[in-house]
C-alpha cells in the first residue's frame, strides 16, 4: 500500500490528495476529530503536512513535491491508515473556535460543542452578568478556557487539570496565544487546589461510560484514558463536580458541563433536577447548564451521589 513501487507515480499535491482519499475510504477510518468524511480528512492531513492552508488555491494542486515532502506524506498516511492515529496528533495541532492549539496524545483533541456556546457569548444563560473570572476545569489543552478569554476580553481565566503533561501543553498554548496576563493554569484534582470563586465554570470532564469505553473506535484509543473514562455510568467525575461547584461560584454564577452520551444516565439519577440543555445548530449534545442556586438546592443530593457525605 505504501511501498515505493506503488507510490512512484504520485508526483503532485493532487496525486497525494487523491491517494489519501482512496486509502481512507478503503480502510474505513473513523472521523470524529474535526472532520466527518474521507475527503475533508485527506485535505486536512495532506495540506497540514505541507504547511498549506486547507483551502489552498487550486492553481497549486499540480505543484510537484520534493522527495522530503513525499516521505513526510507517506509517513503521515501510514500513521493514519495503519496505526489509526488521529490527524490532529500526526500534525500536532487542532483547531477550536477557529483558533489553533498544540495537541499531543497527552490531551484530548478539541471537539466540544461548548465552542458554539462561547461563540454566542454564553447567552442567554449568562444574562446580564459579565464573567470577570472563569474556570476551565479539566482543561486538557486549555482550548476552552483560552477561547473564553478571546470572547471575554476583560476576564481572568484559570485553567485546571490533574495531569502534569496536560498542564505543560496548556502552558504552551497560553504562550502561543499571548494570554499569560489573563490566563493561568494550576494542577488540581477537580476543585481540590482551586482558590477563589468564579462567575462561570466551564468543564469537559471525563464522561465515557464502561460500555462505550469497550467499543471506542481505534482512533479514540490514542487519546488519554484519564480524559475519557469515568466509571460504569460515565458520571464519576461529574457527580463530584456537581457536589462541589456551588462553593466556587459567585452569586448568579453558572456551571456549564459536557457529559456527552452519559447525559441520559444523569437524568435518570437526578430526576428532580431541572437541567438546562442547550440545543446546538452545528452538532453536539450532552451539555447542561446549572445555576449556583440550583446547585445549592440539590447539593445534599449531589454529595450523597458522589459519596462525599
């Protein structure tokens, strides 16, 4: 498939785009890290390896490639098709809200529908409140919190994660986006080392339940298990967050949490809680919003579920 004889006729960018497209379709790859089809994935990978924009001018597609570029493309294609590595890890970069972020297998690849909520400035959930201080809990690469700092230009943002490797990546992304004056990162097991209070807590915690962990496509197995698995029902981390979040919110503050497919289990376990669940125009589900008042109202129930009483 990737031997010299097979690849010898490939000369131009267009040749490699076509070849990548064919191999991706043949291999039946899974697309869930920024694209949803073989062609877009081929464009993303080939242009990324060549340091070209994804919408490269058609006039360049017949440009001949150097031997070094061909070798780089073959290596990338082999990693994507044979090893089933996500393109973002191969390129070392992913995009969130139109912003580039460094990613490695130490952090999840950004794909959260929280991007759409941030684009809408967290309205109507914030109301008249301006978030002077925000927390990105379980921040991974830091993409959600850093994007929030772009949206709310006068906000202080704290990023938090339990993984030393994730914290290092988040620090690099803070520097990359020149946000060091307003965005900081700390190591914390959820709220354990968090100080002060916030107007908004944004979190994309681990939320994959045991059945889903056992049936994940190979591409997702390259991501850190620490950022994915969360007990038999996928809610171990979320229940701890619900039990404590009110203590870190200002009056009128809100918690915005993504739990993906585990949201049905959440509804079943807390039938009396009126979770606010946004609808997304651009795909995504499993996000809920709770106010500080709601979190306080059900705090005893949340603590019991989290085993904190």
